[in-house]
C-alpha cells in the first residue's frame, strides 16, 4: 500500500475548543492520520466535508443544532462517504451510531491507544472496500444482551424485515437490528445479496435453485433445505439471476 492509501485525511468535529485541541495533539502522534481541518458544530462540519472531502471524521455526539447523529445521517448515501468515528462522553448512543455504519464509538476522555485502535479499524475498512470495488456495507454492530457484537456482512445468510427492524440470520443464530429492509438493501453489495421479497434479502450463494410452484408462483430453494417465496415484484430479478 502507498503512503497515500494508508493515510486518512481527517476532520475533527467538537463544540469544545479544548477538546479539539486535545484531539489534534493525539492525532499528531498517530500514524495514518493527517488532520485536514476542524469544525465546532454540525452545520460547519457538513460544509467542511464538502470542501475537504475527508476520509475520516472524528465526530462529537452532542452539539448545538445538528448533533453528531444528524451529521452522520446527512452523510448516508454520499459518495465518497467519509468513515465516521464517534468521540463522545455519552455511552447511550452507541446502537444508533452503529446503525449509521460508524466505524467505532470512542468514549471521552480519549486515550492515544484507544484512538489508534479505532483508526486501525477505519484503515482496515478502507482496504476492504477498495478490494470490493465499492462502498458497500461490510459489517454490522448489533446489540446482544449487554454488549455490541460485530457481524461480518459476508457471514449473514438471510435478512428478514420485522416492522422497523431487520433480523439477521447467521448460521443457527439471529439478531435484531434497528433498520428498515429497504434502507439496508441500498447499502448491501448486489453481487453478494439479492432481495426476492418485500420482507426478505438473501445471500446469493445460499440459493441453490428456483422452483415453480404453479399459478405464476415461484420460490427460491436454499442450501439449508428451506424455501422462500419470491414476491411478484422481484420475480424478474430472480429470473435474471438465473440467466432467464
């Protein structure tokens, strides 16, 4: 990897000048970071992101007007989209942060070692996306008991909608995530996943065949022996996958 490929142009966003100064001092000694600018509120952060096109945003959570979550939401769908590491004194927004595809969630007071681990994750994700040739979702952070679990997107077999949530099926286990199935579909690599029903997304390599059940009804047969009915809206997509 070249030096440019392993260096993240970074924007620091915090409404406290002393917090920005402390982050600058920590970042100065970390390999892989190049601080390109700072901002003290959410609106300024979005303007700076437009102007600087940073690779990484170190983002405070609580700020006047636009908070950190609002800034992260505004970046959804943006290409290229900078990686986001939340840096905050508040523990209770972690689930919302990871739902917005945050790389990490670092609690204040920030230590150099902890920020270095977060930056390493951002660099690793950048490498994964470069290999894949797209800005697709590569992992999920899901609440489980009293912790957050990291689940690689490549390990998810099936995704089912459950009202405002989706259920991720990973082998014989499943996890609930606060996310709409339509919003999630837009963030998944279409070469790896396919939506075959308004409530179901399947991993392509788990589909072993398509079955005609009569009266225009089709099902996708899966590697575990189960079958998923294909919605009429998605039938053309299913047949295209099969080259028909």
